[in-house]
């Protein structure tokens, strides 16, 4: 199978490099930026195509690694070419394969294939791809073949339904981007206590890594400690009186979620007072 890419950014470069190292024939890249296509081609030892038609012709599987807002316009162009028997994929987390709404008329198959991975560097992130789970959904007549291709390339694959893509992507955002927002809140509060930025990060490191490691090894219920878990009403009240505005709202809302975890850990513990103070507006 020859694999080509429309778009030569971080995801396209990373996936292309990984597939090339898995002995896949990477045909190359087409991009609105010819320089980006040349850079990606050099990185993956493949070709930089000057036209969309050329990369389509030279590829059996075509990945659209472009911004979400460009997937539909690119598809409108692709479907005008002979693509019978080809597999057309995009890598959006929130959009489904339904964006290829009339693909069955072309004789091609369409898929969304998304890595649960923060792809932050176009020349380094490929090394983290083996750790990532790829979710896949798409044309029923080709889904098993696409899954087989992914597994042949040593990718972890999970099939999902098209209508849950938005929820799935939102969950991924919670676990990655929003965690950074929460850490920034904690760091800001520590800086108000006199910590330097660097010392605040050092102080938070064992808390963050310890909790994440325990969660991954066991469960949220088993990993949970702290004032919510032990129903320490006075401490929680002091926190709520100390934090202001956005940080207070974040503390209150996340504490309500943690309270549900605490109830699972201690079903007979009385959390009634905590509910009352956390639900106050």
C-alpha cells in the first residue's frame, strides 16, 4: 500500500515518518506550502508533489492531515479525480468520516483515524506514536481492511461510532489541554504564596506524577486522597473563601466531580455538608 499525505504539518510529518520506519511505502506530500511539502518529503525520504492530482494518483491510502476547517474543501477537490478503490482518511479528533458525505459514489472508502496523542513537534513526535491509541471509524465495507493495515504497522486501534466523535474528542481535551489549564491555576496560586515559577513547578511535580501514576495503575477511586475524600468540610470552606473568580469556580466544579469519586470509595461516609457548600452559588 502506498500512503500519501495532503498537508505537511506536525501530524502529517509524524505519521509519515512513523509509517516509513515501519517499512511502508510513503509516496509523499502535497501542501499549499511547497516548502512544507519538500521539508516533509526530505524528512520521510519520500516525494514532494506539485499537484493534488499527482499525490492522489501515486497513493492507495490518502491521509488529509490538514486543519479541521480544510477537510471538507479538500475533499470537494479530491472527489473530482478518479479515486475508485482508494482509502481516504482524515485525522480530526472531533469530525467523523461523514464529512466524506458522498464518498460511496466515487467507489472509494472514507475513514477518520485519530491518534490520542499530543503531537507537538513535526520532527520528534513520531517516536511517541507506538504509545498512542488510534481511534477509527468509517466505511463499513472497508473498516476491517483499514484496521488490519493499522495493526500491521503496529498501531493500537480502537473502533468507535461516528456519532460519538465529538464526545470522544472532548474527553481527550479534558485529559490533555484542560489539565494544562488546571496546572496553570495551581501554579498561579503558588506564585501568590511566594514561589518562583520554577519552584512552583518543582513542587507540583511529585503531586501530579504521583496521582497520575496511581490512577493509571489502579483507578480514580483507589488513587483519591485529600480533603474531599476525607470529608474535611472546614478545609474546603477555607479554600473556597480564599480562591477568587475563575479559580474558585474551577475548584468548586471539579470538587463536585471528585465528590462522586469519594462516594464510590466510601459509600457509607457522610458527604452531605460538602455537597451543600460546593453547590452554593
